[in-house]
C-alpha cells in the first residue's frame, strides 16, 4: 500500500524553483516528485552522516580522545563551508541545464 502523502509549503529562490521546474519537465515528472526525491536523498545522507558521527564518538571513547570544543567548532565550520560550496555548485549546474533546455 502506498504511503499517504503530506503537503509541505516551502519557499525557495526563484532560480532554484526555475531549475526544479526545468528538471521535472526534462524528466517527464512532477515538481513534487523531484522535490520528494531530493528530500528523501537528503534525509538518507543525513542519517548516514549521523551514523558516522556516532561511530566516531564510539571510536573516541575507546581511544580516550575527545576533541576540544574549539576543534569541533573548526570541523563544523569546515563541513558547513564544503556543504555551501556543494549547494552552490548544484544550483549553478541546475541553472546551466535549465538555460540549455530553454
């Protein structure tokens, strides 16, 4: 039996909305399907990331090493910057695809 669907109202940049519309059209699917697939992938990756963090904490406990708050903050900032760069790249790629399909 198919899972019941829920409605989410989201606000995104117009350029991203345009890219999603173009992507859905190129795939012959709905915007909702594109967004649902992207959200599901995000959640899957987030769960993998959390599992990795937990595995790291377990390793730290076995080794007796705990990063300092400063080390954790520096690492978090580095990861946040990498994620920002990835998102920017994905948006640019989507915009390029969209402008090429226009």
